[in-house]
């Protein structure tokens, strides 16, 4: 570092410490805690500057601190450096969005796979729920936000991207090359699964999914199927509005979800008896790969006593994020509101708990015993030995769940 640069750093530090000191004297209650934290950060930065074994790169130190700060909040808040944010904006301009078809979050300090879409490039390359993505294009994901990971994985259709995956029982990442593709619109899988029982699997609650769900339910009713197994395992995409709209097709009364945050006006989403099209018994299936809008739907069914929630605790993701640009060209992706269940539990913090727990077929990294199976293909029913489906059918056929 040059002599002038050192003088600039020292001068800036003096200004920061003076500001912190003044604020500390003027602060009260909660503000006092904030200034104390700033004071500690300033002291750590000074120690790094003066006592570290070598002259530190302060830009890297600051970027690392900001990554850690945001990612300590939740799996979806993150920091984008000026370069990362510029790349993000450039890719957002593209009219053709090719990707790998995996939903990601942060766990264990690294990017992890929450869910994989059926027949997607990720599924074809062997990615599974619970995989730890240690590297993307030779960049470690240790200090990488989910937004930056998604940006790196997006690209031109047909282009390839290399990732390093860490799986159960392994200590070294496995190199996997994935060919990006445009993901087509997904459709529901709906068919008869047992006498009088219809089965619907929703792989993604994308725009229009609730309307398609309504059509399938009405079709089941005409076919004389009056019991329902709703499979939301591996469903991790789509706006919250689709999960709420789907819940309104099933629940005649009560609260479906509540959205609230420090700066977000409270919104309460209620059931509407005029929108209900299905009055028969329901069993809903969830897993650690159930996330986002699907969690809102599952929690509403369970908490409003409309049906059993069968399987394992969901991932915990239903929330709203806001992208906030900063003056230096960087940006932060900040979670600004949580969705709460009818029982007033934060989905992001707690996930959705099953009322009937069935363990099996999910990776140990997220609570299971075995490696996650590949997603079922389009129009493919689950195998007869699926323990979660078997339990749901047993509950329906034993009459434990009554119609609405």
C-alpha cells in the first residue's frame, strides 16, 4: 500500500471512529446496540490492519465481511459486489433465460440444492436435493450469495457450466458438467392412484399452476374421485400468490397465510368459500425439498385442519426478498418479510412440520436416511412402495380424514 493510501485509510478510520463515538454517546436502547456492534467492527478492522501477518487487501476484507453479515441472517439474503451486480443486471437483460433447473439456498456456509426439476439439465446431470455445491465455474461458493450462484449458472442455451458437488460420505467435490437449457413450462401430473382416490403432483407453482390445479380437481370430481393425495415434494418454485390461490381451492374458512416484516405492511390472506372446488378429504405430502409457495399451501391445509401433512419437515423458505442497489455499484438481496402459517409460525424459521411424520428417501444432510431419489418424470405416478404415499392412502382409506 502506498504512503498516500495509508494516510487515506487512517484518516477514514479516524472519521469512522469519531462518528461511532459520537453516536455511542447519543444512542439509546436499540440504537445503542447498533453502535456497539459498529464499534466492535471498527476495532476488528483496525487490528487486522495493524497486526495481521501481512498487509491485508482491505477490499477483500470488506467484501468478505459483507457476505458474512448478510448470509448470517437467513439462507436467501446476500451481498453482490459491484462486479457481481453488474453481471447480474446484464444477464437479466437477456430475453432468453437458460438455466440448469435447480433451486438453491445457503446451508453449512455453502450453496446447497433444495430441489431439482424433473427432466431438467440438473436432473440429467445427477444433481439431487441435499447436494452441497462447493464450486461453480471454479469459484468457491463459501462467500457466494444465492443470487450470484444463480447468475453464474444461467447462460446461453446449450452452453456448459462446471460445478463441484459434495455428496454423502464424500469429502472431496465431484466435478459435474451441466449443459444449460431453457426450462419449458411445467404441467401438473394428475391421475387415479387408488379406488376413488386422485393424485396430483405439483413440481412448481409457477404462474397458472393454481388454475390448472382447479381444472384437474373438477375433472376428478366428474370421474367420481372424491379423495385426494396432493404431492408437494420437490416443489420449490413459484410465487407465493400461486400457493395462496391453490389453497383457496381447498379451504372453505380460516386464514391461509400472513405476510409481515419491519417495513412491509401486514397482509392477511384468507380462505374464500366461493373459490372452493374440492370438498373431499385431502392428504398433502411434503419433504425437505418442499419450499416457498408450496410451504404456504401445505401449512394452510394442516393448520386449518383440512387434511394431514405427511412426510418430513419442509426446507423453510417462504419469504419476500428485495434487491437494494448501493452507491458503490454493489447491491444486497435482503429478506424483508416472512410468511406466517395460520398457527402464526414463521415458515422461513421453522419450515412446515408434518402432522404425520414418515422418514425415507431424503438425503441425510437435510434430515433423512438415504440419498434423494431422482424426481419423477412428467405424468409419472410414484412407485407403489413409496412409504409416504402408502401412509397417505392408508389415512384416506381408513376414513381418518373427513370431507370439508
